[in-house]
C-alpha cells in the first residue's frame, strides 16, 4: 500500500509550538525512506501519528487512499508494523523465538512452509546459523534487534516502521546492525528513523526534519554535498 502523509500538524500541548508543522511524506510500495534530523525535530511524533498514538491537529494520513481515522486501530497495526525498542523474547532458542513469531504482529498465522522458507532466506542473508541455537535471552543487543527485525520480516508487513533501531548499541555494533538491516529490508516499504547517515545511499529518499518541518529531501547523492545537510 501507499502511505500518504499530507500537511500533518501535531501539537502535544496548546501552549507550545507544534511538534510537526505541516509535514508531507509519501511511502511508495517497495521503497525505503529514511527520516533524519536532530533530537526534538519531530521524528518520534511522526511515527506516533502513523501508529495513531497521537491525534493530528490537521492534515491527513492515507493508506491506499483511505484516511487512517476511518480504519480500525487493528487494521492500522496490520498495515504498519513497528519494532519495539525492547522486544519480548521467550526463554527459548533464537530459532524457536522466530518460529513463535507472528500472530501478535499480524493477527494471522502464516503457513508453516512459507515461514520456513522465509527463515531460511533470512539465515542465508545474515549468515546467522551460529546464532539460531543460542538462548534468545542471552544474545547481544545487536542480535536482539536482528531477532526483532527477522520476526517482523517473516510476516512480510506491508509497511515497516523502524525507530532508531541502533540506538542502544555501541558504534561498531550499530554499524553492523544498520548494514544488515539495510540489506534485509531491501524491497520492503520502509520508514527508517535514524540519526546514522552511514549506508543511507541505499535508501530511496532521505527526508530531513528540523523543528517540525521538512528542511531537505532527496537521495543521499543529492544531499551529501549540500550545505547544512544534517550530520
Ligand atoms: P527521542 O529523541 O528518541 O524522541 P526523547 O527523549 O525526545 O527521545 O523522547 C522520549 C519519549 O518521551 C518519547 O515517547 C517522547 O514522545 C516523549 N517526550 C519527549 N518530549 C516530551 C515532553 N516535552 N513531554 C512529554 N513527553 C515527551
Ligand atoms: P525526535 O523524535 O525527532 O527527537 P520528538 O517527536 O520526540 O522528536 O519531539 C518533537 C517535539 O515534541 C519536542 O519538542 C518534544 O519535546 C515534543 N514532544 C514529544 N513528545 C511529546 C509529548 N508526549 N508531550 C509533549 N511534548 C512532546
């Protein structure tokens, strides 16, 4: 589905400037958009609006042409899957954690064969064989994020929302996670909120947010030389 955000205004409190002040952004099927900008720019607020955790003052969010205020919250969640910063892990191997993934995210069970094929593709892509046998509760922060991402991708979410997935990791682990993540989400409709610019030449569009407004947008190539590009 295409997600169209138009002239979105969100105000957290009446006596303060809006956290989003007329933001427009389109997520087109199969394309990835990175949302970057300094702390306080409004990135989390935009994700909250997509997840319907805050009510916009004005503007619209449409999913396949339908205003999300006309969708049931469950339907919105079925379309847009976000990763939680603190994924729930069963006391079981990583592999079993992946096997158990899904119903809570999409409300439907995938055929076992489909799930197995996707898992195999994932393992192949990340070279993850060694980790699969480990207890899910003992893996590193980076592996935990990979587990959460793999879980989400196994369900083939129509739209993937990623909020600072490398936030809690040290530099080396963060770079490695982002590289895997950019590899694994290729071809998935994705909104990636991040302050890490490395690897963003792979995304289709970078949107720079500052003080609730989009100040720049374009590909990495278009933005990297331009003055004031957020670093
Ligand atoms: P981030 O930079 O990841 O958005 P913040 O520290 O800005 O982290 O925000 C953490 C949480 O606190 C978010 O859920 C955000 O919506 C909320 N938050 C941020 N600023 C305020 C505020 N002034 N009043 C209440 N909640 C806030
Ligand atoms: P970012 O994710 O880019 O760091 P946020 O969306 O968290 O930015 O915050 C944008 C602005 O809105 C900031 O001024 C922040 O303090 C404010 N804000 C965020 N969440 C809340 C909240 N729940 N209540 C009040 N103010 C908030």
